[in-house]
C-alpha cells in the first residue's frame, strides 16, 4: 500500500473575499519547497525559511521578526521542516529604551495589535517595525 500524498491548501485570511485557494498534493518536503507557489513566497522574502506550526506552513523572514501562515498541510509530521519557535518583537518602552522580545523573555509579548505590544505584566509598548529598527 502506498503512503497517501500530503496536501497543501493556501491560507486566505477571512477579510479576503472571492479568492480560490491554491491547492496541490506533494509527496516530499523537497517537492513542497520547490512548488511554484511556495517559491513565490520564498523569492519575495529574501533569507526566508519555511517552518511548520502544527498544521500551518509558515514563511519566516527578517531574522524571525516577520512571519506569515501561508497554508495548511494535512500531514505536517511527514515534513522535514523545523517547528516554529514563536515570533520576535522589537518593543520601545515609554522611556525610549528598545528591547527585542521573544517567548523566552522575562516579560514576553502576549498581544500584538497594530503598533502596540502588550507584555505579560500588562505593560504596553510601541511595536517597532523590523525595517525601521535595522536603519
């Protein structure tokens, strides 16, 4: 008996109307990575990597400060991709200090809404964009 193929289905956010998701079957991680739809994402985001988060395939770029769920995978455990370790944020406190935060931080981000980060202790910080931080 042959192993069933894996399946990718494009993630289309709820606010987008009328799009038909891109879908395709694949057998190997290499086949997934080399699919034209996936290559578009990787080419659009230099130095990006693919990771999985449960059944979600994600592209992570800008040193882990930017990420996007690009689709669902039916059998994620069959993929030879790293698990997503959570995002990183650049927080600017009210006193002007800037700190990089991730899930291992003493006071990690629990919410990101627009340009505001809320930390575990309920402190609110300004979210700095990676592109602005790197200048």
